């Protein structure tokens, strides 16, 4: 007797999902390829299961409206969940959310707390931002000594903005003795890495001949590079420098700014 349409034996068990690390790599690849919905589809179940990396991924998508309608409050909640688990990038991004008041009430106190937690884990961007916040004079007493500590930590990891800040501390005697040579050393490093404010300060130094030989054309070249990079400091110095230059020197400065890489411009 034929038995049709019947299956004998045990049904196969459903395949186990790939390990979390494999899924996270796949989600990261989707995110990098701007396939945000596919990334969220992988991250969300992991996030709901308590995976901090996935929670951070979901938070980024919600905060920025990537692959899903923007919802900064929901995004901040996922950032907090990941930050509490010790995820350094989530801690830094949560600090930024508090600093800007995005999805959470604006709070410099909470921003400092979360920047500090990320900085203590070695997150260079958080170290730089904590340094900036500690030196900020808006409604608070600056702590230049601690700001310098974190700027140095970030500078050791190649953060050019912190290098510029260290130079400013030495130039203005904030928490350290005034030392123009040390300031110039840091501004040169920052300028060579393309930091616009570092370029502006190096240009200003060349204008007055402080710590470097006076060179108005080189000063103008640096300040032009700084302006192109969006430095507000550059605007303060450009007019006085411009007023000292002949038409030929102005053209020479523009040409120098256009054709040479930063490291050569600042030599």
C-alpha cells in the first residue's frame, strides 16, 4: 500500500542563529553600505536581548533617522542602555545628546559625567570633548589642569583639536607656565594634521613673529587654510595680516596655501 504525502522520521530542528559576533559584523557591513533597514533587522533582536553593541547601533539609526523614522527620545533610551553596560561610544554619544539636548534634557553636568566615563575607557574623542568642556567658561569655573590632562591623553592618540588646545594653554598660561616655544610645537603638530584652529594660531604666530620667524606671506597662507577649514579664529587675524601685504604678497600667500600640504606650509 502506497502512502503518499507522508514524511517519515523526525523533522529537522531549525538552524541555530549565527553567533552574535557574526551577526554584529553583518549588521556593521549593512550599516557601512547604507543599508540601514537590513542593519536594524539584525541589531534590534540582539539589542532587545541586552547586547550593548546592537543597542548602540539601533540608537544611532533612531537618533539620525537612518532606515527608520527619527525618534531621538527612543534613541537616547537605547544609548543609555548601552552606556550603562559600559559601551564607550554609546557613553560618548549619550554625552553629546545631553550637551545638545537631543532626546534628553540639555545638561552639561550629565554630559561631563558620560564623557568622563568614556574618556576613562580610553575613547580619544571623549577625552577631547571632556577637555573642551572642562575649559569652557560658560557659566562655570574652568578646570584648566584637568582639561590639560585629558587634552594630552587625546593628543597622544592623534586628536589634533586637543593639540591646538594644549598650545593655547601654554600660550595663554592657563594651568601651566607661559611658553611660546611649546605652544608653537603643538600648533605645528595640529596644523600638519589639518586642524583649522591650529592653522589659525600658527598663522597668527608667523604674523607677529612669536615663537617662529616673522613671515607675513606664510601667515596669510596658514590663515587662508584655516578659513577654508571653517576656523572662526582665522577671521580674527586675517584682516590685520591682509592689511600688511602687497598685492604680490597676497597672491603668493594664496598660491602657497593652495599648492602645499599642511606639513610643508608650516615648516
